[in-house]
């Protein structure tokens, strides 16, 4: 290892010193130009007793995980006028923003930002809002709507035979 101040090879232990705000690994001669920085001692490292060996750990590659964003947590799409719905429902119940936040066990600032439309509520917060205010904030097509959509398909031969079998 080389001294980060003079460039000479460091013999022995390098010293960690702070020189004008920068922490440098320096040799014994250059340590007088800065103030010594205490290195934290690690208490979790166990030193082996004489005669014993520590089994080597198999090298594992760290798994790279993609950070989940808000849309991974959502069941459906949140309605566009969520802020207005929340504000109207809160006012109908006669709650202040602070009272609603306390009821949900969330911060008042969070409720304010959601009501202003500056913040889309996460899944957990959305559920708390829906429960506290008795409203729906997720726009999911209901099963009834899907059934009412007129079909442009004609009945097949299988549909006809099922109908005839049921008439017998």
C-alpha cells in the first residue's frame, strides 16, 4: 500500500489521519501533518484460538434485486380524482386532517400531500384511507361490467348441444 500523501510504500500499519477534512491512509512520517482518526473496532470478528482453523465460506454472488416501485404494490389503477374523493369523504365524516392521520396512525403531512394530489398513496396507506373513510380508491372493472359487455360471437355447436341437453 502506498502513502496517500507522499506516495512511498507503507511498511507496517497505515495510519488513518484527517488532513484539511480529507481522511488519508498515510505512513508514519506523514501522520504528523494531520490529526489521527480513531478507527472503529469491530467486535463481531472472532479470532481463532491456536490450533483451530475457521472453515472457509463458499463464495456467494450477491443477488441483485430490482427495487419495487409503487405500481408493483397496487392491485388496480387508482382513480384520477383520488384527492377530491378523500377530501370530500373526510369532510362528510367531520374529521380534520390531523384526526384522520391519527385514526390511520400516519403522519398529518402525508394526509395533506395526498389530499393536495402531490402524492399517490401506497398500498397500505390506500387501504387505511379506504377503511377509515369507507370509500374505494381503486378503479377495477367489476365482474358485472364484464358480463354486461355484449358479445359479438355467435353461439357454437357446443353451446347448442348443451342447450338441447338441458331441455330433455
